[in-house]
């Protein structure tokens, strides 16, 4: 049964962090490794897409306590938990879809997203990545850490299954629902290149999860 994205996470707020860290291959490593790649200068402005409860922020604030982070998420419960964890930090929580919210132009030193973008098509992600690029300051970069489909066949099957479930359950395409439709790694790389980043590289992988750095 399909669930709205925000409702899915709100109903699992108490078990979310344990699930992410204990049940996802490499999670204890990729959250910290991704955070270590973020800017270390005091006051660095960072945008976190699909921030959840801020698992990567625990590691970021340990190395850069003066970072100014804007976190966007669909779930108010997740944002509330994140803010409660970091009451003394420069942290702005924004509820909504990162496809709708205006990021600004040359506003951030870095943008990061960890395990949050595996629900969207290549076309929609390419459009999002173009907006991410515009939001970055000169010399800025985007860190995308997410898991990927093993093949184009698997990728297509996931989207076909989601289409079928939307039809069967009457859930329109205007509703963001929780259903994993990861792209292949190559398709994510293509979407980033289509956004005209000057450099796109895979920094490290943990099973099906890879960390990609896209630089201006």
C-alpha cells in the first residue's frame, strides 16, 4: 500500500534513525564520510535536501560547529527532531518539497543530500540538479549520497510497479509517495552532467550506495 512521503516518515519517527544506521549497508560509514567532505570553514552555508533528523549533521557539527545549515524535508516531525538535537547550532528547518522551494542564487557553499533522492525520475532530478547548481557559490559543490538500481531493467521495473500501484490505489502523480525507484548510478551521473556541472565524480561506494561529487 502506498503512503504519502511525509506520513510514512512521521509514523516511523521513533525507529527511523535505528533503521537507517543498523539496516542499511554502509550507513555508519557513509554518513560520516559524506559529512567530512563538506566545507570546514567557519560559517560555511550548507543546504541539506531531505535532511530527515540530521544524521549527517551530527558528524558535520563535530568538525564545523559554526556551519550554517538549511535543512529541507517534507516531514515536520523529522524537522522537529533534528532541531531538538542541535538547539545551539545555526540551523534553519524548512518544511516542503525541494522541488518547489526556492533555493536562491549563489547562496550556498555546498549542497548535500543523503539517502533522499531515490524516489524520483531522471528528468525530475536533472531539473532539480540545475537548480542546485544555480544555488551554489563560486567554487561550490553538490554531494549526492544515495543507493542505486543494479540495472536499467530493475530501474524500469520499479517505476512500472509504482505506476501500477498509483493506478490501483487512485494516488495521483501530484502526490509524493514513499516508494523506492532508484536510478542506476550511470543515470544519476547523466542527470548531474546534464545540469552542466564542470566535474562529476564518484568519491566512494558502499554496496549499492555511492557518494557523488558534482563541482562547479
